[in-house]
C-alpha cells in the first residue's frame, strides 16, 4: 500500500520566515504537486489568510477551489484538475470510476467532471466535481501520475454500475494490457464480495466461463457479417468432440469442418487457461477441424477485415 502524504512542510520558524523564504517554500511544494498548493500548507509556511487573499488579489496565486491554489492562471490540465479536486475534498479522497479509468489510460474520453470517492461524500454537491460516498479498502488505492486513484481492479468494479457489458469488457481488456496490470485474483475477490451491487452480474459473467449475454451480442455481429458478405450462417455454440472430450465451438460450419473462436478478455486469461485452449485446438485439428481465432474487437470494429477472410475460408 502506498501512503498518500498530506504533510504541510512547514519551515522551522514560520513567524520569522522572509517573503523570499515563503515564496521558495510555496514553489517547492507546488513543484511536487502539479503547481498546486493547499491553504494549510501555505499557512504552515508563515503566511496569514489575509496575506494569501492579498496574493490572490495581486494574481501571484490563483484560486482553483476553496482551499486549493495554483501558481499560474487557468487553463489547467486535466491532471491538475483531478488533483485539485482531491485536495478540495480532503484526506481520504481519490479519483475513481470512469475518471480513474481515463487516468489509468484505459479510455480515451474522460468524464465531463472529475469523479472522486471518500468515506463521507465530502464535496459531492460541488458543481466542479462528483463525489461518491464509499468505504474502499486501502490496498485498492494508490498514486498514479502523482494523483490518488483507485487501482485497476477497484476501478473496474466501480465502473460496472454505469457501463454496459460491451463497454465493461473493453475496459477489462484495456486495463489488462497496460501498466499497472490488472490483478485478476484481486478482481475476483472484489466481485465475490460485491454481490448485490449494481452491474456486478455483468462483471461476474465476463470473468467466468459462462458469458451468455456477450455471446448473444457477438453472435448477432457475426450473423450480420455473414449476411453482408454472402457467407452461409454458422451454427453457434456447436457441440464438437475430439480426443474423448466434448467442447463447444463459438461458430461452426460442420460441413466444412470449420470452427471460428471469438477471443475475449475471458478467453485470454480468465478461468479458461491458455494451455487448455491450445490442447483443445490441437485435439480438434487432429480430428480434422480447422480452427481460426478472431478477437471480439475484430468482429466488433473491423467487420471489413473479418468478412473477406471468413468468405475465403468458407469458399475453401
């Protein structure tokens, strides 16, 4: 666990500090805090509240939120706005939900306002940010880009309440391919403990071996591709046997001995182990089947690539 420091960094004799020493102290603080300082930090350096207000009036300091100041005028970067919101809401506050997903690099579009979490819901009425009242295990919070933030596993859990199945799976796949890497064991612990929470059913479905709803969505996509390119429609969830084992193929053309598997986050690293899938593919190949893998993103985002390739396979 990373401790989030809120030290005031006061000088040894604040009452005797010179203006130059105070200015250097403010710059030193702001240099490690994205050019932001909290009011209590400045007071600890020897300035009075009146002196702080005077500096704001003279535009040597700039008020971002009540109790949070910047060394330069707006505009502010999104990272600065996120950290300023954390400071404004006080100790125990951190970026969460879709704002954390963006901060972790898992989404391209951030929410319109910073989204935060703390135990009290402090600041939740602000027009500048949204705050959720939750108790979060300290091990699920860390600093990323110098900003207190939920870890990937907790971020997924929180986002499950506002994302659909497809968006949630995209988030899982994105977080699983970036640093800090998604801790699958911790995610499963959080999901087990989250029974009854909004969206938990979708998340549980995505990390187990029975994603019925996602399969039905993907089946509709595959059928649209088949109709578009004049490809015979496949059988879905087709039972096949090989090496004394029974399997189910995502999409199958039995008369062509062709199987198409749709690889997802679940397939790449959920409870189905990669070794088991390779073993299955080998046994099916020995039994005379052709197995081709497409990713969910290929089928969803690149039908113009999947269609011609699938047409070539079925013409074979």
